[in-house]
């Protein structure tokens, strides 16, 4: 076989593979594998579920109370994270100051901590015998075992999603746009509200949605910091440990439905603003 003939099979293989990459088929296949790994468990969960138990759970006041507690606490936590986290993200994206690396590291620590460890850390500080908790207890403003304790735990574990996403969005904005606006007389606060925040809107919204979902599903820190009132994850665990898997499935459906109700409209609005991507 000649040297030219030996190269022909390799050339034909490369020519046959190249259109696959050109059409993006390999990306579709890799993405499909991941999507199936997510959807198959959910589909089997919905198929094997006893829907009569779900309708029964809808009339259970304890389950509805846990659902309401989760929705309210996650919403309050997201508001707190938006008020304090978005400005912090802007500072980290636009300013250089001593200790910036330490602040950035501290924001990632709640993602590394096991949730139970996060709850213990918070309980030591805000519990009835902690430096802050003892003061609040003397004022009859106990934090643990209250809705405030749930919010504190949710903010601690979910705020990195807000700050990291918003910081990336602010860093993606060309600083020259702010410089041009500054020449027109805008102060720093005006630059933030009228230039940077509108341009970073999609990233900020994505971070807030992720933080809300994380807060909604928080279990480890919440169960240590504020076992009562029950959130939906804690109530699901109580049902699981008390009467078995069957009784824990309806609360899981609640969480799934609420998550879809929150995420669905947000994705739809973002798609309307951005438009479909060209294929």
C-alpha cells in the first residue's frame, strides 16, 4: 500500500466527522445525556406517585402550613439578598480595595460548607447562648425556632448565588459606558441605577431566581437553626422518618410544582426579551 493510500481512510474519517461537529450534533448528544439524567428520575417519580395521596395532602393543614412557610421565608430571604447582595456584587465588580480577595473567598464558603455545618455555625452565633442570640433573648426576640431563624439560615446558604451571578453580569458591562454617563453628570448611585443595573438585569434576575430556589429547598441549615416552624423540606423529612417514603412524596410534589411556577414565567420573560437564538 502506498503512502497516499494509507492516508485515505483517515481523510475519509475526518471528513465524515467534520459535518457532525459543524451541525452541532455532538453538543446535542452530550446535552441530551444530561437532560435525560435529570428528567428520567422526575418522570419515574411522577408515574409511580399515588395521586390520590397528593389530593389528600392538599387538605392537610400541616403540609399547607409548611408550604406557606417555605414560600414566605424564601421570598423574604431573596428580598434581603437582593437589597444587600446586588450592591456588594457591584462593589466587587467595579472597585479594588484591601481585603477584596478575602471577601470573595468568604462568599464562596457557604457553598463549600455542608448545610448542617452552616446551621451549627449560625446556631452558635444566634442561638440563645450565643453572643447575639443571648442579647436578643434578653429582649424576648429569639431568633432560633422562628421564621427569622429560617430566613437567616436561607440567606447564609443562598446569598452566593446572587452575588456571584450579579458580579459576573456587572463585570461583563463595558466600563466605558459608565465613563460616558459620568461625563453627562451622573453620580455613582445614578450610574448604578440607570446604566449598570439595567444592563446587568438578566444576570441579576438569574441570581435571584437561583437563590430563591436554593432557599426554598434548604434543609440542613434550617433544621439546625430553626426546626420550627416546619418548612417544606423539614416537613418532608419528618414525614419520611416518621411514616416512610409514601408519605414524603406529596410534599415533594408541592416543591416541584412551586419551583415550576416560579421558574417558568422567569424563563419565558427572558426569552421574550432576548429572542430565540439563531441556529
